[in-house]
């Protein structure tokens, strides 16, 4: 059996006296969507920033495809094939879809001693990559700010896939989207999985997680409450675990006793 695409073992992260992560473990296999759930303050953002090289853990180990890795920067993680799409998408609304798609990696052509951006080739690649996910960008030169929220999300994801990512980290990609745009993004997450990439899908929406997830890990106050596999847990049980689990049950019992 192939080694996991990425494995995080007992990761700890401290900020002074604050323990943001208290020994969190998670594995992601190629062709798998692993959903990371938790309420605000659960430690999701700290965990993915540690996975993507933004933070260095105080303890714990990371492995990629069976090889132990230590990231000194986000660039180290990117070079190993980890791409992160944050909520703000890191896009410039007034720049074209093509320029946002390549972000400094545009194809070039040489004319005499000079090199120039090959816009014809860049537009062609952008249109082709977006068509693969069902989005017809009629004019790749249009400002990316004219696209819908769901379309901008898919541009950001397609950009990461095209750049050669092996592991895609999606930070709350559906949090600010409507129903139709959410469906567009979830459909593309499925397509990314089918292409053999590993996906870490961060969300606090259990329905969205259940729509695409193969495994589900719940964080609470920097601790892992548990990991479940699709087909072995119901949506209500996952929601209950994320919302407080036993704490909610104890509150319900106290309410019942009071009545």
C-alpha cells in the first residue's frame, strides 16, 4: 500500500502560553478528500498554516509520501506540492482572469534579445483549464472581479492544480457562496479528487463536508475529537460531534431534569 500523501503526527503549536494545537494527527491519501471540521477557535487555521509551512510546529512530525519533511517556509511546502487556497483567494479583482490564473508564472516568448508575456498562449491555457471544470470564460482578458464568487473560487483552485500541486488545502471555500455557486465549487472538488490529488477541505458546514468528504476529522480547542470514514457516521452525529458532543448531551439531560 502506498504511503499517505501527507501525514501529520501529534502536531503541537504554542503561541507563548497559549496552546493552539495540542497533539493533532491527520493523514491524507492521494485521490482523497479529508474534511477538517470545527467551530471558530478550534485550531483549523493554525493546523493548515502548519501543514503549509507558514508556522513551524513546536512538536510533532510531518511526512510526505513516507519521507519526513521539515518546512522552513511556505515556499518549501509549495515546492513539495502543497497548495493552499485561502478565503481571500489572493486575487487582484481589476486584473484579468489570465493574469490571476498565472500570477507571475505567465508563459513567455522571445523577440530578439527580449522576453515578453505570451498572452495568446496564456489566454489559450486559461480557457482550456477553465473549460475542463465546466466554466466557459469567453474573454480571459476580462477582470476577474466580474466573475461570481464561485467562479473566482474555481479559478483559484484550477490555478493551484495547474501549477502542479499534489495536495490542495481549501480554507472554507464555500463559506460566502450561495447554493448554486457552492454546488459549482463542490463539483470541482470532486473533479480534483478524481485527478488523483489529495484535498484537505476546511469547513464548519457539515452538509458541504458530507457532500464531498471521504474522511472527517473534528477539531475542538486544538484537540482532535475523532476521525470518521464516509458511510460510518451520519450527518447528525458529525454535527453533534462538531458542536460539542457530550457537552450538548449533558445540557439536554439537565434541561430534561429541570422540567
